[in-house]
């Protein structure tokens, strides 16, 4: 296998330099940044908005508990980095929520990438 193919197929998170200047990036906590990097690294073409992601998985991804995972998910949603495709249910069977990254087209709905984080501004009281 060629070297270029080996590295291209590895999971990676692409974070653009201009994102670092956005208010939506600067507002994120360290846990939310780690979770965003995890979600970007595990993105696969054709799966955005189709994979379940629980608060427990979010907590494990950042090396903390499920309550911190839930906080990080809420932060990412509030700042426009992710969108909820399906709200999870805790009934007879656990059905975790589904999230779509705003940086890629939503494969569940067919909508283009929203890039909501680019227009996000902190609320002023």
C-alpha cells in the first residue's frame, strides 16, 4: 500500500485556522473542544446525522463522566457546532440522540452544511 493511501485512510480531525478566531470557538470550554475534535475525527462521509451518540459516550470521549459529556454536547449545540437530528428517548429501550456536525452536509435530512457556528454571537444581557 502506498504511503499516501495509508495516511489518507487514517482518522483525523481537520480544524481550520479561521475557526480559532470565531466567537463560537472562543466560548467553548476545554471539554467541548475535546469532544468536537473527537466528533470530527470520527466523521465518515455519508454518516453525518445518522450515528447515535449518547452522553455516556461523550463523557468517555473526553475522559470524564456522563454529566460533563452532556454539558459539552449542550455547549456544542448552543454555539452552533452540532445540531440535534433526533432527540434521545429513555423508555423501554435506550435510544441516544443523533447529532450532525454543522461543518458537513446532513446525510439524515439531505440539507447542506449549516456552518451555524460562523454566525454565532454570544448573548448580551
